[in-house]
């Protein structure tokens, strides 16, 4: 746990979050500024700065984050209509929290991405 990390504090229960799914290794909670009807963040309980760092340190945990994202899509009822997974890594991706997190987006027609 990183003492100044918002997502570590949510995982620890020090900051409230609307949890929709959790396992021994990951926690999934609603984004406080949703970009689609369904917008859930999946984070590993263990602190890693971004997806690249997690992939290098623990590929199995990265796979667990992705599996949890698929379970969130199922629980939220968007697994058949479609959903998007997004990891923001680095400044150009507009990352604002430095704890790896998978965005699960869906529940409506999503716009294209990029420019």
C-alpha cells in the first residue's frame, strides 16, 4: 500500500467507494466521474503504478485484473452488448491516479477513441 494513493485508501476502506466486485486480489468500484452508463474501475489490491509496471512485476495479477473486468461486465449486464477495457499509462494518456486501474466502460453506444 502506498500511503498517499487514493486507490490504496479505497482498497483499505479508508475512503468510501461503491464496490461492485472483489476477490482476494482485486477490487472493482464505480468511477466517481463516469464516462458511460457503466464505468467501473478494477484495481489490484497490491499497489503498482501502471499496467506496464504490473505486467513486468506480476503478469498473473494483470490477468486477474482482466478476468475481474470481464466478471464486472457480466455482473453489470453489458457482457453481451459490448464493453471497452482501458488502461491509461503515462502523461499523454491523461492518467491522474498512479495506481494501475482498468476502466470497464459500456451500457451504451461508445464513441470512437483517439483523435
